C-alpha cells in the first residue's frame, strides 16, 4: 500500500507538466453538386460524380458525398483542392478519385466558425488534357461505330422516342442506341475500330449511360497475332432508369501484353421468356 501511494505522488508532477494544445479553429464548406464541363468533341455533360476529395495546403482532409458540409482548418490564404470521384465499375463500395478529370484549386481566407458555400464553378470539372478522350458512340449520327458479332441474334438500332432516348437539358439531338432481345436470345456488339491501348498497369476508362431490362456486360477483345481473346470486365444489373457507369479496363488490357490492339464490346443474354430492351448512350473511351 505504501509503495502504491509513493508511486502515485511521484507521478503527479509529470502529469501536471504535460502541454495541452488548444484544438485548431475550424471553418466549414458546403457543397451541393458535382458536374462536368466537356469541351468540343468531348461528348455531353452527362456525369455521375459521387464523391469529393478535399485537400487543404497539400494535406488530405477526407472524402465526402455531396450534398455535404465539410470541416476544414480556419486559415488565411489557405489553398483548397477539390478532387472529383466516381463509383468504380458501378459499385457503391468502391469509390475512386477520377484522374480523367482535372482537380480545381482555390485560395481563400477562412475565418473560424465561418460557413462558405462553394460555388458550382468550383465543383464543375473539365477533362484532363493529359489523357486521350474518344467518343466511341453518341448515336447522334447516321452510322454506328459498333457492329454485331457473329454470336448476336439482334442488331443495334437508333431511337429518338421521348420515352426511350436519354434527354439531357440544353443538349440536342436526343438520340440513343437500343437493341431488343426476344426470349432465349443474345445480343453482342463490338467497336468497328481496334484501339492501341496502354498496358502495364495504365488506367483505361469507359463512360457509358445505360438503361436495361437484362444484365449487361462490357469487356474487351484482345487481338493477339494468332487469336482474339474475349475478356469480360463487368456485368451491370438491370435497371429501369437511365444510369451512368465508369468502367476501368486496366486489369483486362494489361493481362494481354502481347495483344496488338483491342476491340471493345458489350452484350446481353436473355434467358427469360420475356422480350427485353437495352438502351445505351454517350459511350466514351479515356486513356
């Protein structure tokens, strides 16, 4: 008992001498939406940016899902960097910074406990000029850049019907692609053009707007000197409203380094007794 009392008394000066630092002052940023502003020949404004990463003076502050209120340090002349993010391959569990869009930066004076509404101009992003952007198909021209494969039981069509085509406010014409599958049939389509894509771990992305009654698969054909290898990348569940997906092809493309080039494909198999319809629009390739 005496030893314990002596130990407790001996530690009191140590506890008393600890420095207690005051908590840093905080300011708040409010963000409503994330948007994309493409330039000419980069396609439409269609986007589904789901996550915003924040850096302050080079320090990561975290990832946030708009609309949101974001705490940052209250500082004068502080640099805030806004980095857009997406759901990888349509998965809500996998959120990635999207390097195909350039981050935005701004220098502000942020007073303690202040609330700053971030203007939409700060959270509207342009495509990164370091990468190539190919609009594979927007379905607005007469011809099509996808053809059906020998396994397909149907063909790709154009539609401008109000209840079918994707309608983006302020953009025209409003045409989309569609294919219809009777019971127990398959639809499969690949690009007319073969692409020389970067390998060895380089990120390659596709952006697609879609609506479908049946599971929809996207992937590649790796064209090696003596064979063409089909490699599915992701299969999307049916949905009855237009959605946008960001698909990363890095694993499948890099898996075939001997390929001379690659075709891109999408398709479905209707195993039901009902007729299904799949709609697509704004198919982009970015690398």
